[in-house]
């Protein structure tokens, strides 16, 4: 039995296995960054019970139990619905027929069960797609495979004509040479358990499969007798795509499950779409892909165990992503430095009023970066999120300009928060614990090869890291045997003073068990990149006092070193309870800038450092700065 996830964050509760009930909307609402925030609500990891066993991706990801109102005239569909059926609750029709007969604004209600054979199904007009009350409809891009014959120590399916192979859109830069089959996209499941693809027939053994495309044979290493074998055969599932006369603007997709597609289960390319309470699992590249879809809202979904990335988004004006789960993605170990992530968002240069709002999400256990904003994700607001136990970076802001990254909890990641080749990030009141480096600021010398101006950089110029600010954060401990400093900013072509223009009122906590430097810094422009042979080493500061004297920063910062039990500001460090144990433990915070306070839904004079209110604090919240 799979566990249930309860995500007690400042917005509506995200849950798998809980009940969702909402009023139908004709178009997706555009959220106000300061609306409906109980910003002092605890983001307590002890309250979160994640999908899976904490060790590996779950084979079965449960759908939410939903309870949406069913309007008069709704069309019901079922996996075995008949084309000539009337589409009532007692006589459901097929989904293909429902799309033919549904007028604009109709609601299509999915009865429970597994829907197969849906290949690039296009929504022709504005439609609400929703689960029937209390039922669990899955849309799968796989077929059930029967007719197996014994073949030595393996089992063989003859006349198997389905082999995806590498997509023509996948270059070698996407694939990690250690895992060369990641891009092949073939998937086989035995009683819901994913089998591992191997490159030759000789390698087939228990828990693995091989597709011989030339001989049209499929091999598995486990006896399929009495078991269900599913194999992916379709690249894409449902498409909400505005194209010519096809106009699904304002469509809603909610309460559905998408799995086993070679590329993704859902593609969105239309304005004002609401994607809510769905589950996207075990697809061959992405759970969902959304692009050129202005004013979309993606809320309360679970993106779990997808091959490369849970959610991929690009060129979406005023995108709202809130209260979603991104977990266990990059199961096929694509190259994590290129495009693999729990969620990756790119190309959103639309101005301060139309940027990204990324709020109240949980990114955990991804075999890559958790949250990745890359290439012109300008004017982003990233607030009240949790990133934990991701192999890569918890929250990554790259090649972009202007962001508010505030009131996030990031722990046990490769890096906590990373700003690389990016400008004007304001990093306020985050709690960063036991990461490889809690904050990493970097300038790699990367040259723009893109036409036009990208994050203030023209083609042929270096993506500079400049103008970034860090206030009221808690940086505590480092991950495992990491030797990185708490504040790591020495990996730079230019002087760090250009990259970090302001840093103050932060709390640094260094247990004796992790005797790492306080900070790394580069005091001059380098002629060669710092990672190249012969490059000068960054300066390592062991104490805040030395750092402040040399840089002029952190005049009001606090540095504590000693036994963890004595210096911890948290209720329970070892138990991952990072709520401050008292107001005095995190006192002395700087007042928030007005726009940061408004984005986070908190008062300007919040009075504490880090993302979470102290246990004895009675700070009143508001929807705007006070």
C-alpha cells in the first residue's frame, strides 16, 4: 500500500489520496501572489508523508479522490464506453465520441478504470475533463502484452513492432554516457513494476527487458504467467492545443492519471488552461509539457517517477505553478546537468506583471535538480516551497534576470539554492540545511550562443552573474562529507563582489561535526576559469568576522559554531523539524522589501530569519506588506 502525501503549505492542501472539491470554472483563474496565504503556517517536514518508501520510486502512484460537481448535460465516458451510447452516467460513451459531440464549454466525466489506445488525442474546443466522484481514471499509453513464449531463461513476444528509439529532438547532450539507454523511451511494466531496459538479448535477466527492433521481438527476464505485462506504444496522450480552427482555450483537466507515454501524457498549448489534481507518472520523457500557453494554472498535481522530468514548461506568460508534488523524476538517469529535473521552466521574459509564480510546491527525491528556472525566466516569484533530498540542486536560478526566492525550505540536496550566470536574484528568508553547499553563487564564463537579448546578455557575450542579494536566510550544516563552505561564492570568473552585491542579517550555523569553511570568495577578476588548471584558488574564510572585515558584508550576520545540540536554532534538527525553537534563536531580521513581503504574503517587519515562524511567535499575517 502506498503512503499518502499531505503537504501543509501556505495554500490549499496538496494530497494524494485526499478529497478535492472545486467549483467549475470556465477559464483558469490567474492567481494573485498575495491572495489566500496563511504565510505563517508551518512548512514542517514531519507533516509530510511522501509517495514511495523513501528509497526508490513507487511502482504505483495513487490518484486523488476527487469530488467535483457534475453540471447538467455532462457527458460520461468509460474505458469500455460504446461509440453509440448516449453518454449518461449509466450509458457512458467512448472518449473519442465524447470529443466529437461535446459543445464548447461541455464537461466530460471519466468513470474509473484504465483508458488505452489514446494516441495524441486532440481537444477540439473548450472542454472540462474531470474524474467522476470518488473514481480513479487512468489514461495510459501502454498495451497489455500477451502471447509470450519461453526463450531459454527469458520470455519472448514475437511480431513486436513497437520501438521508440531516440527522439529526433533528443541530442547527445541530453544523455549521460553512463546510462546510454535513457533516450530510448521504451518501457515495460510487470505487475506495475518497471523493468530495466538492456542493450542486448544476452543481458536480459530478472527485472529487465530488451526490444529487438530489427527482428520485431520483445524479451523479458521474468515469467509473465499469471501477471500483467504492460508495454508503452504511444508517444503522447491528451493534447490541449490551439491550432487553426481547433481552439480549446480555457479548458480544464482535473482528477485524471496519465502514465506510460513515450514522450508525455499531457501536452498543453492554449491560453487560460487549468491543470488541477492530476497525477503524471512513469512516462518516457516528461509527465507533462506546456508551452506557448499564457495564463495557465498548474495546481495540486503529482509528477512522479517520470523518465527525465516531471513538468517541462516554456514560453508561458503569467504561469502559476502551486501546490504540486515533483518526486522521483529522472528515473532513467538522463544527464542531470542538461535537462533532467523535478520541474524545469524556461523562456519567460514577459515583465514583472507576467512572470512566473511558483508557490507552495514540494520537490523531493529527484535524481537531478528539484526546481530549475533556466534561460530568461525573468521576474520570477519562488515562495513557500520545499526542496529536499534531490541529488542535484534544490532550487536553481540560471541565466535569468530578477527573481524573488523567499521563504523556501531546502535541505539534504546536492546544493540548497544556486544562482548561476544570473542577475538580480533576491534571496530572502530561506531555511537551508545540510546541503552540499547551502548557497552556491557561480559564474562559469558561459558565452551566449542565442540570438537576441537573453537575461540582459547578447549573443557572443558572457552570461554574467551580477546584482544578487541574500538576507535573513538560515544556512546550517552541510550534507554528509561535503567540504564546501556554508556560503560558496568563490567559483567565479569575475570578483565575487560583482556577483553578490549585498548579504546581511543571515544566520550561519556550523556544527563541530562539519568543520567546513564559513565562506569562499574571489577577490579579483580571473584570467582563466577557476576550475581550470593553474587558476587561483578562492579565498576561504573560516569565520564571519574575517569575512565581514574583508568584504564589508554581513555586518549584522550571526555565526554560531559548536556542538549541534547546543547551537541548533531548530526544534528538532535530527528529525527534520526545522521550525525555530524560539523567537530569540532567529531574531534580528532585516525588514523585507515591500515587493518581497507582498509576494510572500507576510508583513515587512516579520521579525525572524528563515522560512518558518518560531514556535512561540504570534506574528499576524496579511495579504500585503505592513
